[in-house]
């Protein structure tokens, strides 16, 4: 019997119950949901929508130098830069943000952000991106690290 059918009586009982019993039934439903998600290999904790690949940079890195590094690393990885802009002007003021793509007609892209004030550079890969993005992002990170070490 599917899980949705097995919890239907509990849902009906919770709807028509006094507040004290309703809380107990809803707690039981929550626990059943947690157990079901564990069986399916999911946690009840909110899943992140993306992951970051950090790239180490030195304190003296400038925006101009980073633009050249990103361009050379993209070419070395077989990518092109679709867009250069800013990333969350409030959260990361004066940051530079890139979109890297492999082919104009192909879905998916790799985001990258350089934030001088935070001395940070990172790639952003959304979990729902196509496989080529997940395979290429580590290669782009290696190319960026190689370009940075050559400076």
C-alpha cells in the first residue's frame, strides 16, 4: 500500500480531533514522513540547491587580473563566457560574476564569483544542472588554479 494511503486515516483523525490529540497525530505523521524519507534516502533537512567550489586567491588579486584569469581558464576548459556582471550587490558589493557555458544551444551553465573585499573566488553549481556542468566545474577550478599559480 502506498504511503499516502496509509496515512490517510491519520490525516482524517487529525482534522476532526481536539487540539491536544491533533498535535499527537500530526507529530506521528511527521515521524512517518521522516521515516519514509529516510527509506527513500532523503533527509528531512532542507537540501541545498547548489554547491560551491572554492578557488584560493591571494589578497593582492585585482578585478582586472581576475578577468584575464577567468577568460584564459574558460578557453583552457573549452568554455566561453556568456555573461559578466555583479553578484548580489548588497551581499557582495563590488563583486564580479561570470556565467560559463559550453555551447549556446546546450542547457546549463557554471556560475563564478570574485569578491575582492572578502578575498574569495568560488564556482557555483546548481544541483539541477545537466551532467556536463557537474563534470566540467572541477576542471574549470583546476584551470583557474593553474592560471592563478602562473601569475
